[in-house]
C-alpha cells in the first residue's frame, strides 16, 4: 500500500540534504562551502488506526497522519471520514 493519508491526502515528497563544510566568516573562518547535495524523502507521519464510528456501529481501519488523528478527535469520526470520502 502507498504512504498516503486517507483524510489529508498527504504523501511523500522529494527534497535534498545540503552538506556544508567549513566555519562561518563571522566566526573567524574562511566561509561555508557546499560539498554535497544528497536526495532524500520527506514522508508523512502515518499511523494505522481502527476508529469506532458510532453512526455505523462498526470499526473502520484507516491510515492517518498524526494531524488527521487530531482532526478526527476534534470533528468526530463520521463527519471527518464522510468529508474525506472514506465512508
């Protein structure tokens, strides 16, 4: 399965780690220099959760980000899942 949140639809994005070397000029060095630009992935903080939906009287298993879990807690399970199109 893919790493996508079922409510917020957030997914992994690409980025870079910039490696630098040397001491800053204002600290008495000769300056910072970029030595490498390494690709990396920014992955969402996904959790698999079984959520009880009282309106349906059953559990629903979903992959959610930590932020989406807070949204479910605030707005309620049925309203949030219905708005996202999961139910």
